[in-house]
C-alpha cells in the first residue's frame, strides 16, 4: 500500500486501535481532507493512500473465496456443458482445467502472502513487470468482474422464470441492483458477514446436491428407479457437436473445457480480500489451500453429478438454455427432481440457487470496486475513485460498478439465455487473460527474487513445482483465450455479437498496454530493478502490533474453528 503510516495504510488491529473509524498513528502525516455529504457521512480524499480497513476475519476470507465462485455457473450454466459435450466430456474437462487453476493459485499465493495489499495481483503487474502491463491488467480485471455483475442479474431473472414470468424483467433488475448498492456501501465487515452466511448456504447446497445425486441414482426416489450411470450409456457419455464422429466429440469436449474455464475460479477472489484481511500472512496461506481444494471438490463432483442426473439430449435443458421458455427449469438438479416426481424440493433448490446467484453478483460488485480502487491508488484511474467513506468503502468505485450492472437491461431486447451467452463469452476471455497475467507476473517476481537474493524459503507461502507450474498455467490460459470463441469460425456459425463478445478483450489488452506505454514512456523492468520492498515495512509493522481479537461468544468461537 502507498501509505504514510500504519493506520492510514492498513487500519490498526483491535488492540492497537480501538476505533477503526478514527485516525491517528505515530508519525503519520497530516490527515487528508474530509468531504461532508448531505447525510453527514464523511469521505476521505487527498494523498494516494489506502483507506480501507483490515476488518475481514479468517472465516470471512475463506468463505468469500468460495462464495464468489459458487453461483449460477455451478448450479445452472453448467447444464449447458452437458448439452454441448455430454457427461463424460464435462467431467474430464472440469478435472483437467483444475490443474491450471492450481498453477494460478500457486502463483497468487506466493506473491499475495508476501505483500498482502489492496488489489494485489493487479498492482504487482505494474510493480514487477511494467507500469503499462499493470494498467492493462487492472482494466482487464475490472471489465471481467464488472461484466459478471449483469451476468448474475440476468441469471436471477432466468431462475425466477421457473415460477412465473409475471414479474417485469425491468423490476427484477432494479431491485437486485438496489440491494447490491445497499450491501456494498455499508462497512466492509457487513459485506463480509453477508457473504459469509450466503457462502455457508452455497456450501451446504453444493454438499446437499452431491448427496442427493448419490441417493437418487441408487434408487432413493419416488419411482424407485436405480438409474445409476444410465445416461452415460444412453444417449451416451460424449455428445457430438456440429459434426458427426470423432471430430464432433472433440468439439463437444472443447466446448466443455471452455465452460470449465468460465466456471472454475477462486484464487482471485481470495486475493482481492488481502488488503482488508486481519493478520493476512497467517490467514491467506490457509485460505488459498482450503479454497482450492474445496472448490475443486465442488466443481469436479458437481460436473459428475450433473452428468448423472440429466442426459445431453434433455428437452427441458434445451427449453431453458436455447429458448428461455417460461416455467422451464434452468438448473439440471431441478430438472432431475421434476423428472423423478419429487415435490416441493425443486422449489426449495431453485430458491436457494436464486440466493446463490444474488450472492455471487454481490461478490463481483465487491471485487470490481476494489480492483478499480487499486487502479486509482496506482494513478491508473481517476483520482476521485480513491474517495472512501469513514467505514473504508470506496464509494465512487462501487457506484461506477453498479453502472455496469445496467447492461442487464439488454435482456429487454433479447431473451435471457442469449444475453447470458454474451456475458459468458466476454467474461471467459477476460478471466483467461487475467490468469495469464498472474502467471507472467509471477515469473518476473521469481526472477527478481533470484536476482536480489531473496530466498523463497523466507516467504509466508512457498508453492510447489515453481516456476514450472507458472509456465504451465501461462501456456494453458493463453491458448484457451484464443480458442474460446472458435465456434464463430465454423461454417454457418458466424454471428457478429458472438465474435465481439468472444474476442474484444484480446486486442483491447495490447491496445491498453501500448497506449499507456506511449503516453508515459514506461519500460519493462529488469529483475534487479524490481522493488520487492515497497509497502513491506507497513505490513511488518502491522504484524508486530497485531493482537487477535477473541470471539465475542461461543457461537463465533465455533465459526472460527470451522472456517478459520
């Protein structure tokens, strides 16, 4: 963090500063100007320092990482993978893609636990590689996160159509966006609590659906039908896409791999909480390990379950994803429950999936606003974006992200399923570029440590298989970024919106990179020139003064044990 003193930079721990809303730390520069709003709330503006507060506990960080990833993609959009490639392709693709996510997680974990600052991997791209690289990486990540917000808003409307289409689409969009605004403009600890409980619900739902799948597949259903892996045999494990034979099955698998690249994430959400986490060098390593293995289990087992429950030629899935028909269940789990004659439970699951979609969108508002805040701190976004409330919320950043949410109104002109596809294509390319950026940034970090004699053994988190895992992740994510929109080049598949949403971000990244370089005359940093110590003093000072705040009651103690 660019800060003049400990409390300005990271917020003091409970024992060091009783009231996180009040300023004052030894040797601190004069407090920046305070703006007064009409409602009496204050906003800080002035020098480029981080005004967020370290108020997220270990359980918050871990569940934010899980909650930010588990949403519509796991419960609803995953069904599209079955339609395109079949259950076998879906399962193999998800398991394979997890190896790339592990590589990215290793890269993030080493860098972020060493310097747990706000918007870390975005700012590292500028510090360890080139200021222009950081500028392009930051805006790419912002677009990625901001585009996910309207994605989840559209998904909420699609899920609601299971019950009725009487609620006006515009009303749904407005209500969801207003709720996001209220939650994200409160203090970050309230955001943390909201996401914690929402994520607990998602975890319970994910585990419950895995158990449900096992019970019904062995005959525990009203029809007493022990169907097992029937749909892997009839119509089959591998669907043919666009062409017959081996080529069609390969393209089906490739489509599932693209689906996995969109669906599986996690380390970036953990990283974005680094600047607001208590005792980050202890909390973050545990969070990275736990989030990766839990998410891998949920996504891989989720892909297996979906392939067991519905065939790739399911009419209900086609109705939901290709036509967005009213009363069509978009979730494969709900479709399976209806097919088996299970009552009430489909409504409960659909309602829970709706809350999961809402919660995921809430996480995206948080991550997008913090990435924009990080850009402002580095001078790569307008200066007024650094403005924070007394509670440490970057208010203008949140407002700007919510403007992106208005893209959800696109579904007033097209059906929800089509708009979802557009956002998936845009977001997948940005996410893959972001992961490639992380891996490349790590390689520069790795070379800088070697050149400057900093031993990896001294890091709070030392990943395995380095630097080979970084090369592996970089190669895989770059290839997939270019492959993601391949379908538009097939005969008869050309659609201008699909092409634009699939490939816009690929040329945008170098345009941002070279544009900033030409204007500001930046250059690639040599390993010996990389500043590995900026902000390190503030982090170490925070660690020296940090005193854990004991749980307030037995309930909090149990939660800290379970998720700490």
